[in-house]
């Protein structure tokens, strides 16, 4: 089952431990995560269901390509990392 991890700075706002979640696409995996943690959804996805501009998601060290439908394939041994982009000046 794919393993999903979140950047530590997200935990300042909502609890988001690393966990296993079923699915064969990024959408299915994230939907499984959000089913158990609905509050996290608003930090990761926009109101249209796509990734927020300030979020980056990697599947096995490769940044996802489909930020809207989240259709990138996910294998059973994949590691998914959800990161909140940081900026400064």
C-alpha cells in the first residue's frame, strides 16, 4: 500500500502523521487520507479539488504532473510526499 508523508510545517496547522493509504492514482490515495482526516483536505486541495498553488506532491521523488485531476499513477510500494512550498525574501 502506498505510504503518504507530509512536511512537518503542515503539522503546525493540522495533525498529519505518515500513513499507508490505498489507491492506484494520487487522487484515490489522497481521498483515502482525507476520509480519515477531512480537515487536512483544505490545506492540500483547493475548492476545485486540485492542488493548491503552494503545495507540491512527489511520488517516489518525482513531482506530480497532473495538479488538477491528480491522475498520476501510484504503485503499491510508492512513497508520496506532500510538501508546503515556502517562500521568503
